[in-house]
């Protein structure tokens, strides 16, 4: 008497011979469904290796992220922006002179549709040699501090994960580059890593002092003499928190997480801003930021948040492209309505659309022993 699972395989073989080959094709496609494997339809990235002159990794430390030769990059990782995150990582590796010396710290939401465990497996499958660690961000850490915003997407708890990097990352990590998920880096990230933070500054970012700074806060804020006085001793300029160099030693020593939370608590009682996670950062740091060259954050490429108008590049050289704003390049490309600059994002995209997968499957369909062996292996 054949075991039940083996009988299923034999029955499938007989049906393939008796009926149309299309039945066999159904067997071929059975193990993977769109719902079951949708997070894993990515191509494996090329293997990027260190060039001459790269630092030699230390071997004495038991914690991989404590290697002093590493460049540390922190990003969030979630199902909604997964495609952008993968493209961002790919762009960093592709342009890095020492890709094996880059360590990624991914912060994943505890209750994301794709669990942190699944996301870890996905990253490893796409980038087999990548140095990385996935941290679970508990949403209840910040959920009671978040107030309503002008856009629902800005209320995502993961937007606030950057506030907690000093607590989450290993204590030996004393500096990190924070990147949003909608960027591509087109220069060697080590150049950004080496930017000095002078005069005990905690963060560095491109500043935009021509922007109308007052619009980031409500009239209630500016009409309150105590609140508006927070900027009296400094000249505040807008900066985008999607690209920052952070000194985590100074961050921890100054308890900047709590300083940001204090403003968020006040916002819950008295509405002083409308824009999610950005204003608390401005309240704490604006006017005391290490000004980094604008080439490291050509932002706003997501377009006008109201009308969806395509944006062009700012004048000058470009090292990082940032699709901040409502529109994302992968969405517009899929809809066949891309902005011109979305084509600059496309070469870093490792996602394989369903049409492409189906086309590959169509080309490989046929009745062969390799198909049936694969099916039998799944059953046994």
C-alpha cells in the first residue's frame, strides 16, 4: 500500500498522461499563489564586492555591527514601501566603493502584513551577502503620541521609528545614516558617511533656508509667545528628515528621543503643527543642523501633494534622488504614467511584475520530468 502523499503524486502522473497537458500545467503552478508568495517576486541582486583600498573588517568582535570599519545605514522596512526599500539598498550597493563594508539596520513594524521574519528572509534572498539586521518596532511605543495629520500616510507609526534609533541599534553603533524608503543613491555613500558633524551637532542634513519656515507650524503656535520663542536664539531652516547623518552618542547623551516626544505630547493637547513626524524634528534641531551639500537630497520628486504635478531636479550635482511627496515612482511606472525622473529610479528596481513572471512561466511550460519531480518534492 502506497503512502498517502506518494499516491497523490502517482495519481497526478496518471492524470497528466490521460488528460490534456493543461492539467499538468496546473500542477506546475500550484505551489506558488499570488497571495501566498507576493512578497517574494524579486530578482536576486548582483554580487557587489569591495574594491581596492577598502577597510579590512575586524574579527575580534562578537557583534557584527560593532566592526569599526562599517558604514551604518538605517531604513524602515514594511510591505507598503518594500519595493522602494529594496531599490534603495540596491542603489547604495551598486555605487558604493566598499559595498561589503555597508551594514543595514532595518526597522520593521511588529504587526506589518509581512512579518519581520518574512521580511528578513526576503532581504536575505535578494541580497545573499548583505550585512544587515532587522529590528522589530513596537507600534505601542509611539501610537499614543501620534496626532492626526493632513495625510493619513503621515500617521503611520513607522514614520517615527527614526526617533528611536538610538535606543534600538546596538550601543556600539555611534553613527548612522538614516534614509527614507523612496530614495536612490547615485554616489558612493561613504562620502556622506564621512561628513563631519562640527560644534557638537547631533545631526547633519541638507538645509533649505529659502523655504517659508512658518508654514510648518500653525497660527496657534506662532501666536503663543512662549512657544514661538523656541527659535529666538537660532536661525531655523527647513531640512528634510528623509536623509540624515546622526551622531548616536550625542543623541543618547542628550536624550533627544524624549525631547521630540515632549513636543508630540504637547501637540496632542494643543495643535501646533499639521505635518506628522517632521515638525517635532524641526522644533528640536532646526537652526542647529550641520548643513550638508544639497546634492545629497534632491527631494520633492514625488510631485506636488495636491495636484500631482511632476517635479524637476534642483540645479547642481546629484548624489541622491528622493521621491518625497505623494507620488512614488514604482506606482507611476506600473500605471504607465511616469514622471520623466521616474526613469532614473527604474534601473534599481528588482521587483518582477506578475506579467513578467507569467511570461517566463509560459516559456517554460511543458510536460517534463523536472516539473513533476518539483511537484513531488513539494508533496513529500
